[in-house]
């Protein structure tokens, strides 16, 4: 039995048992089963990946089942393993296994743990199906599967209205993207008469330049198909326009945010573009759109990240922004760089999210950074892993010596964008550099607000609740032991007597492992991903020329990411350590700019006005006027009313008097006679 | 055909009459002590009569060999089919009676005798091929029925039921007789064969009036709308064993009679009566269903249910084809089984003192106190509603199929739609039994005979009943063929 089968179906089996067994098998067995299955998958994935890095493995396809055979439409369940899949396998299984473990601690007090772990494993299965897909339909199965799991997990705390709303929003916005993806799949089948990915990619260059009728226009075939598929990728990867669900998805438990909304699912769009790279390569227009959208998202999300107060939202916009980097890398043809950033980003972003989760855990579910401060001494381990994540995302490193993960991948992207020489590539480069400045700023802002300065959590409702709840418990048992309560009366130091404590080891261990990835992933794997054409073995379109040009860029291009990183750090230090009053003054000065950014460029308001309200209006019209007013009124309710009336009347006639009975009989007789006479 | 052969053909009626007379003497001499024994003997006599008619049914008897007394009666497969059903229903009425009447000290020896005489009348009704024989059979049955309805002489409701039945029955008999005289006047004969021959061709106005009046008189007997008004009052007021009897045997007899009259005597003027039958069918379905909604007494509800079922049966008659007649007979068998099941279940519902429980509200939560009884009752209700896989569905199915094959798609469609209304009140009973808080009223215990009857009825209407569709269909086809043989 091939190990890929165990990797993919182990999590599914665990999800089914834990999900259906639920309370019958209990919390601990469900957790052991799901976590065990993921660690097994992870252990089996790394050898596959390393054998590709070493260059000893070849791409292979493991057939599982026949699926559909209908005329020319034929496709099977089959698991494809090549370099691209191997990268995704380690990313998914590693992060998922660590998130499973982390959730033991984070979800410890939740009453629904088997359900949570079953969803997590189900998600992992769907994601693995997506990345191992050998045809577009199976990819779509995984695509929808991760969407479903994401919906279930965002709405995991379904008693919270905001969580339900966020889950629905994620689902609905993804439908928009999925419609594009579906049309893309249909169109691809129409053009190529197959859904098999290798066959499509082999035939794609031959289709360049042909035209297809779409919406009554004659358009370039490959451009239409690629753009439709890219709309799907935009939805899943939260690109500008279809990004609105991602920040709201932070309503889900933090481990979910780390696994789904940072490391894996949101990168599915990037994966898909890379998987279909020979197809995208045939259309310059499509590539240009991908570049523009990626660059715009990268810049736009970074600007919003600078103003948010919720620690998870900052990281969510950061994710959105980093996904933009990946897309414009793919758009300029540097698919290797895109995948490399995907790979390193998975580690450091999962680390940042889980670290944020650890902070939130320590702060009794307070997520507002205004109520943090000086946590460096309270939760030192969390501080150090967050520091590792921040160094990785801001791209700290010294050229030619050593750098954190993001240093290599982000630099590779920016260099490739500049080296591509095209107009949109240049624009993407400049936007990317500005975004790098902003990234550095908001990342350090997060660090400074959280770990430096003075404690500010006295005003937090969560903390007050925790302290008072705790205090009342104490009153009963320890009213005589005065020394116990002195800790709870020190409100003047901004702590309100609350002292955060470090998370349990099941949460810290994944953080430590991920920080190893965040520190070394770039340094170790840069060669394979960027410089080694043999590594990819045709799994992506490898642009030899561009890869060489990357090394020939001027020195200022190579230095610019480091410079803006330092600039961002200095601005953040100046604003939040040296002169903490500065941000308020800035906001007062540029009130409108701040409001614009703080309100996320008013995208939600715009969509609310353009789509949500008209949709609700239409729905309400159809409901009130159409359904209740017409269908119900003349249908079920009308029939029921008529029956009730008839019943009342029938009983009224049944008076019990003989003469009325005789009258009815005679009337009936007369009526019958009259009828047959006049007929 | 000689007189002896004629006597041989009416052997069941002779046996029943003689038994009735002998038992009457026994009751006169032995008094009420003998009432239980009379019922038992009555069941035995009915069993013997059933054996006597089986050969005619299985052999598909028809034609001149079956004609008795120069065309007064016809002992063919059709009448044999109806008689078997009537005997079975009458036997049930005999079996369940003692337990019911003895509790109130009202068990009289005449009960069994009256049932037997009524059966004689019904036997004549279903074999009559002459207006006079028809009338004699009808009146013999009716006179016994009027007495039976008011059998609980001390009970006001029972007396009222008997009186209402009598007065309205007399009116109906008058209408029927008037119709007969018109038919005789315009055709010059009372025999069905002669009438059919005389009516072929242009139909005179007088004969048409006669036809309609005869149908109206028969419609009263089968309680088709608008001649149904007596049914709820009589069914509610009459003692429950009698209601069981009314709802089954006379319905079978009157419907068989109506089939013989319309398809045989007026068979050549189908166009004249078909629309009237269609109206009566639809009106019965709708009024039966509407009337049942809102009833609080289970017997009254079953009365409306029987009106409703007659409507479905008339759809088969309206088709006017052998298939329609066969479908009606199949439906009748299933209807009798369902009705017997329903009324036996009602008879078994007694409070701790043995007083019968008739309120639907008293059935609340029956599933928890008397699960088997509730299950049987639920099966009866679902079957009456015509919900597969219960056997009641089959009856409706064959009738609608016959109507569709006869080209009456709208009629079938309306019938099916209207049966949805019926489902509401049938299933409401199930809801009351299974989902309401227990009322804890039904506590009384029943003897094995009731349980046996209920079990037979429940098994018959259960999905197991479908095992019988083939043999039932074959017998019904025999009977229908015999009915149409002369035509």
C-alpha cells in the first residue's frame, strides 16, 4: 500500500470516527486518534518531500477508484505526487499536526472537542485531496471540501452570532469565486475535452491564440479560461475584491485561523495557479491581471494592517498581503518563488497565529492590543517565538550569510518582479517594496504594543471578568487568608492585579517546532526552490531566463527590502516605544486617511450597499410578496382555509334535525332530476 | 329452469331463513339466557352458508344456470363474492356483540336472529335481478336494521338513531318505490333483462325519472352524498357492534345492488347515470373528508370515513367497466377489513369499569398505555388514508387505475387530491395516540375473540395483504365477469 493513501485517507478515517463517535468515544480518544493520524501523515510526508529535494523521486500517480465514465467525460479518483504536491504535503501535514497538538491546550475547556478535532481532520483530508488532485474535478472536490470545513470551523462556536455571520460570509464570498472556478473547469473541459491536469497542460500551448465565444464576445480562449480559474483562486486566497471574508473568519478558534486561514487553505489559490502554470503562461493578459491583483492586494492589505487593534485581524491582513506577494510572483512567472514564499509563509504565519493564540489564551480571550503591554516578562517563551515569527515575516537577514525564512522568499519575489522587466512587474516591485515597509511597521507595532511598554489590561472587560470571577471564588474559601487577596488590589500599575501566565507545554511545543521552521526554512531550502531547475521536474512552468535575470538585478534592488524593513522598524519603534503619543497625534492630523484605512477602505460598506442590501431586498420581496403573499396564500394556507371553512359548513348542515336531513335528500333528488333533464 | 333447481340456487338464503326462524323460537322459549349461544350458532350457520357459496365464486358461475325463479334472483359469482363478504361482516357483528351488551344487561336473544334476517335480506339484495326481489331484500334488511339501531332501548341516543334511520329510510324507500313504478310503467317489466332491453335506444323522460329515483333510493342505503345525512347520527347513536355491522355488511349489499342495477338493468343507458354517480362520488369524498375534520367522537369520525370511502368506491362504478367493477369489489374487501379493524379497536377501548370510550381525546398517549392496540389503530388509520405500504393503498390504487383506464383522468385526479384532506384527520388520530400526553382513560381488558379479530384485520391491511392481491384480483375478476355476462 502506497504511503500517500495513508497520508490522505488517515485523517479522513480519524475525522469520521471522531465525528460520528463524538461523545460516545469521549474527548481524549477522539483527540488521540485525530492527532495521531495527523502525526502519522506528517511523518510519512517528510520522506516524500526530502526525496524530491534530494532529486531521487519521480512524479507518480496512485489510482484509487473509478469515478465517472460518461461519453468523453472520464475521470477517476487518483492521487498525484510530484514536487509541487510534495511541498504542499509537508506544509499541510506539518502545520495540521502541530495545530492538532496545540489545540489540546487551546481547546481544553471546550465542551465540544471531538467535533472540533473531527472538523480539523476533515479539513486536512479535503486539503490533501485538493493538492493531490490529478484532474480538475477532484481538485474541485477538495476545493469545496476545504470550503465546507472552513465554514464549519469559523462557525464552530455557533452560539456566537458574529461567528455564524462570519461563517456565512466566508461561504457566500467563496461561492462567487467558486462560480468562476466552476465556469473555468467547464470551459476547460469544453476546450480540451478532458479534465486531466497533465493532458490539459500538455495541450495548453497549442491553444494559445485561439478564440472562444463568451458572454456574446469573441475572446482569447486561454485568457478567458485562466481568468475564470483565477477568480476561483481569488476567492479562496482572499485577493482584493473577494478578500472581505478573511478578516471576519478570525471569529473561529485561533488554531483554525493558523491552519486554515494562514498556512493552508488560503494558499490553495496560489497552488492552483502554480499547478496550472503552463496554462497561465499561454496568456499574457491573464498573467498581467494576476500580477496587478496580487500587487494591489499586497499593498492594500498591508495599509489596513497598520491601523487595526485586534491582534488576530492584524495577522489576518498580513496574511492577505503576503498572499498578494505570492500571486504577483506567479504573475511575473516566478512560480518557484511563489511556492517558496508559500512554504516559508506557512511556517512563520502559523507560528504568529499560534503565538497570538498563546497571548490570547494568557489574556483571557482579550484580543485588543490596546489592553496588552509589557507581556515580554510575563510570557517569555511566547514572546521569543513571536519574535522569531516577526523576524521571519519582516525578512531580517544579511545577504550571503544568514536570514530568517521570509528574507529569502520575499527577496526572491521582489527580485523576480523587477527582473521580469515588464511594466506590471515593475509596478508590482514598487508596491511590494512599499508593502514590505508597511509589513515591517505593523509587525513591529504588534510586537511593541503587545510585549513592550506598560501593562494596560486593567480596563479590559475580559481581564476584569476573569479577575472578579476569580476573586469571588476566593472570597468563599480564603476570606481569612488576607495574603492571598493582596495581589488583586494593585490596580494602579495597569494590571488590575492580573498576572498572565505561560501556556501549557502542548501549546508551546508546536510553537517551538514552528519557530525552527520560521528561522531555518528559507536558509535550508532556497537552493532547491529557486536555483535548482531539476527540483521541479516540470511540476511548474520553470522560467530559466527569469531565474537567471533575478541574480543580475542592480544592488539597490537587492538592498531595498532590507532598507525598508529597517525603516519600518524605526518608525514603529519611534511611534510606540520612544514617543507613544505620536500615533494619536498622527491620527488627529490625518483623520480621514486613518478612518479610511481603519474601516478597511470601506469595502464592507460598499459591498453592503451594492450587493447585500439589494439581495436582502429582493429576497424579502420574493418572500413576503411572492412566497407568503401568493404561493402560501393561494396554495397551502388557502387550501387549509378552504378545508376548514368547508368543514365548519358541513358540520353546520349536520344539524341533527330530521327535517333538514330529509330536505337535503329531496334537494339532492331534485337537483339530480333537473340536471339529467336539462342536459 | 325447474323449481327444485331454483331452490338449490338459493340454499344459503333458505338455510339462513330456517335457522333464523328456529333461533327465534329458541329465543322465545329460552329467553335471554340463550343469547350468547344464539350468536355462536349464528356464526356457525354463516360459516356453512359461506361454504355453500364458495363453489359459485371460484367456479365463476354465470349465465342461465344461475338464474332462479324465472329471473327473480341470480346466484352467480358476483352475488357469491358479495355474500361471502356480507357473511364475514355479519359474523364479526355476532362475535363482538355479547361482550358489549352484557355489560349493560341489554343482551337480548333477538340480536342474533335479527342479524341473520338482515343477512337473508342482503343475500336477496345482491342476487336480485328483478325490481320486486330487490325491494323485498332491501326492506327485509332495513326492517332488521331499524330495530338493531335502537337495540339499546333504554339509551336515548340509540332510540334516536333507530327513529331517524327509520323515518329517513322510509322516505328513501318511498323514493325507490316511486322510481320502480316509473321504470315499470315506461318499460312494462320489472326484470332487469327486460328493462335493459326496453331502455336500449332513446330514453323516455319517464324512464329517466324512474332511473334517477331508483338511484336516489339506493344512494340512501350506501350513504352517498347528498343522501348521507343520517349516517353520522345513526353510527354514533347505535350500539357499537351494530355500527360495525352497518358500516360493513349493508354497505356491501347496497353497493353490490347498485352495481347490478346500474350496470345490468340500466347498463344500456350508462350516459344517463354516469354523471350523477360521478357527482355523488366526488361529493361523498369531499363531504366525508370535510365532515370528519373536527369530530371529537371516534364513531362519528368513522361514519364520515365510511361516506368518504363510498365516494372512492363510486369512482369505480362511474368507470362502468368490468375493470371498474372488479376494482370496486377489491376495494370493498379491503374496506370491510379496515372498518372491522377500526371498530373492533374502538370496541376494545374501555375504561377501568368497562365503559366504552368513544372520545378521540381519550385516546391521547394510547401508544404508551396500550402499545399493541395503538399500533393496530394506527395501521387502520394509515390504511384508511391510503398510505402505502398498507393495504388500503391498493384499494384506492385499483379504483383510480380503473377510472384512468376508462378515460376519466380528471375524476381520478380530483379524487386523489381530495384524499389528501382525508389523510389529515386519519393521521391526526395517530398523532393523538402517539404524541399527546397520556390521558390514561383506556384501561379495560378485552377477550381473546376481539384480539383475534383485530389481529386478522390488522394482518390483512398490513403490507402482508399484498400477498393476496393476485387471488383477490382473480376472484374479483370472476365476479365482475359474471356481472357483465348478460350485458
